[in-house]
C-alpha cells in the first residue's frame, strides 16, 4: 500500500467518524427529548399525581437513556479500512442504520417500562376508588 493510498484511507476513515458522531448524537437527543417529553404523563400517573417525584424520576431515566445510548454509539464507532467513497457510504449506512434500530428498540423498551409501571398504578387507583365508594 502506498503512502497516498494510506492517506486517502485515513481521510475516509476520519470523514466517517466526523459524519457518524454528530448524526448518532443528534438522533439520540431527538429520540430522548421526544420520549421523555411524552412520558411525563405516564410518570405522573404512575406516581399518583405526585408531580415532583414523577418529574425527578423522569429526569433520572432521561440521563440514563442518554448515557446508555451515547455510550453504545461510542462502543460501536470503529470503522475499518475505508478506501473509496462507496465503502464510506456503505460503512456509514450500516453503522447509523444499526444504531437507529438499537435506538428504536431502546425507545420501545422504555415505553414498555412506562406501561408496566402504569398497570399497578391503575389497579391501586381502582382499589382506592372502590374503597371510597363503600364508605
């Protein structure tokens, strides 16, 4: 491999990192903001209208979601020898596509956690409502 070929490959690899990082960080921020803005209602319901506890818990979940997803994005960042523009596009498509699928799965898992947490809250509300009607 000549020095020119090595330099071009290095430039393509660097370009891949410079494209990949902002995209996965922006994707993570957008998904996190959307998910946790809309999850406030679930959290307030789960914590029986105790808004301060619900919002604090929601913020903690949000931080965890950021850390987990950005950490995963950084773990899978490695690009191997990229020699052509075509390889650059294919590599970026695979990495960003894979990360997008992972992010979608994580979002659905969080939604399932919110729904699972809501079920006991609904049952408790029904029991409380039933006890209040017996009096």
